[in-house]
C-alpha cells in the first residue's frame, strides 16, 4: 500500500514561565507612551554645541572633471587609457638601479604612499628623468613634458616597466564597464572602448546611444551615487563644476540633464537598471540640472568671471524643492556663440564679477548664481594656467572664508565649500576671500579640499559619499576647536586685566580695540575699496569670533 503523507511536525508549546538562570528571562520593554521621543545621540563629541544651521550647513561642492569624476582629459587630449595608466604609475613603487639607471617595480599592489623608505614611484622617476623646470631650456621643457606623458600613459603596456600592474588596470576597466547584460544587449555593446577617438559621436543617433557608445561609464558611478544619497537625505547642497575644456563640460552637462530627469540610459529603471530620485524640479524635487546661463568663464588677464547668458542684476529665480530653476534670461541655442548678438534674441548686459579683491566673486557665486539655481559651472582660463607652467597658482580658483592666517577656525560656519580634484593643488589655487592670500595645502586639506584617489573612486561606489562625510566631520571639529578658550584666557573685566585700575581712554583703546581693528584697516588700505566703512564692517563681521578672542587676550 502506498504510504500516506507524513504527520505534521509538532509545534513547540508555550515557553515555561519559570525559565532557569542563564535562559531567556529578559524583562519586557516598557510600553511606549505616545509622544515620547528617544534622546538624540551625538554623531561625534560636541556635535550639539553647534547650531542647527552649522550641523546642517549648506554644502557647496566643487568638482574638477578629469581624474576626478571623468576618466579622460579633453583639454590635454588624453584618453581614458592614458589617464588610467598615469594614475597607476603614481601608485607603483620601486627603486632605480644605480648602474643602469632603470626603474624596477618592487611592490605589485597599487599604493598611494610609499610602502618602504627609499622607494620612488614610477611617476616621480619619470618626472626626474624628463625635467620641465627652468633648469632646462624652454624648447626642452615642452619636449620633456610630452615624453613624460607618453611614458606614464603607457605604463602597463607590454614591454613597459609596469606590465605587472596590468591586472590592476583590467580591474579598473571592469569597474567602469557596464556589466548589466540586459543593458549591453539593448545598446549592442561589446567591450569597453578606452580611446575616445575610436568611436566619434554620431549626430544621427539619439543621445542615449551617444552616452552609451563606449560601453562604459564616462562619469563615475560614485558621483551619481553622491547626488542620489544627498537628495534622499534632504541635504541642501549645490554643485559647481570646474573645467579647462568647454567641450568636456558639455558632455557632463548632457549626462547630468538626463540623469536628473530619470532618463539616463544606465539609470532610468529600464533594462534592469535602478532609477535615482527625481532632481529636475518636478514632483517636489530640487532642480540640479545645469543651465547654460549658469556657466561662467574666467579671464585671468582682465580679472573677470563672466556669465554671458545671465543678465546683470538678474533677480534669482528660486530653485528650491518643487520649483524648476530658471535664469530669468532666454536660453541661447546650443550652437550659438555666447558673444554674438543672436538673431532677434533679447539683448542684455551679462553678469560680470571682477577680481581682485575677491569678495565680489565669492558673494556673487554664492548669493546670486547659486541662489537662483543649484548647479553652476566655470570654464577656467587654460591659457593662463599653461603660461604659469601648469602650476596651481594660476589654475582653478577656489575662494573660501577661512578667517585669515591667525584664525583658529573658519569665519563662515554655515556654508562649507569643498573642492574635489584628483590633481590636488597642482591645478588649484585656494584664496581667502577677505585677505586675498593664497592658502597653503596644509590649511585647506580635508576642510576645503579633497584630493581624489581615482583608483578608489572607480572601485568604491560610495567613495564620494564617505569623502563628504569625512570632510564635514573635520570642518565641524575645527569649528569646535576654534571656540575652546585658551587655558590662560582671562575672564575678568578690563579693569581687572589692568591691575584693578581703569586705564585712561587712549590707553584703553590702544590695548583692547586697536589690536582687533588693525587687521581690517590694513586690508582696507591695501585693497582701497569704494566704500571703506562698509568693507571694514564686513571684514569685522566675518571675523567676529576671531576678534572676540583678540579682545580678551
């Protein structure tokens, strides 16, 4: 006879009320009372000493394009293949043979720092082999620069010193490539193309095919992840792109447009892709698209930052959640020269900010351009940068209100400007907006500057999310540290500080007022502003915390 179904398993009975020691005798949680809230916990020591505006400060995130969020460098004519090789050449460590002078790889794992004393990276070795400083003739400088780029750009090729790093190179390419099979089939993609010239743009095909034609990401997924995460968290943030190539900026602008609208072919919810939160001003979202009117151009020779498509004095059109950004000016056709009169278009004087002094550019970008739109871009002066021998002094300009060299903390604590660049200070010039002084790398690193490790940014999709969190924490800690009074700081009155006797009026001013006022007077005398009283008042207000300490010291 066929066997019947097995009997159902016995269900365990109720737990005994008398549980022996060491068992599950855990006292029940008290019932929640409606309206009760858990005590907030500090994310880091001293967090609640900051104001709400300081804890939720406005993030103004500046991004260079090459070697930061894009893998090619159109301004320098360098392909993705050359750039990835160049990045790995700076992470490969070895020693130079004293007899042959040849560099030999000794560590087969990429590292941003030297694993052992006495080692030198391949990139540094090439820089010494082909010097480009004033020790060689000007003609030799150009030729050496070309040879150095060529050697670093082919570092992992067959027969080159870095051939053992080819697996690391292939790993980077794998992380850049589209791995979604459904997406690959939809766009008939085969293998990633690393030389952009091999697949030129085809105007007859739609934008989606133009974006996907290389079979890999042109903009790092880690950047899109940052935008999505900040949007989901409800953070107020703005983005300013910096590029030496207007052509490369246009490529980014196109991808950003469709990404924010949920139409990016790799992020549109089709072909098994995930769709990001809306960032086009629709359905209550913030508009993070880049308008042509919000693209400025720097001319270092004349000291001007010009937004040719934005009318001078244009009242900002708010682009907060649920509203679409608009510049107040008609959009120019994409193929129209921004300096031309146009064909029947409305004429206006463009927005122009002059420098130095630098507070006009700082205030204009922050309180006019970025108050009307959440995203802007600046095309930097590549001619000037090349004339400065590609040095940071003359490169991309970042203005911050750091409080001056004698300040223990930032003067502006409710806004944090943060510049991401894979080249570090090599292409970046950071200045204090009030004093105009160039700030050294040690004063801005981790607070206003994050040097991007492109290797990690490609391998880790959360790279920029973590980088922003880390720099925010350091900025908060710097604010807190600046507010701790020195151990020997006197707390008594002026009379107590002067031995219990009231000093004469003139001596009182010399001792307690002029030390705070003098720096503002010196800067005012140097810059000669049109309204010196307003300038001094602005300077004092921006450095109030610094001066409050000066008066007590």
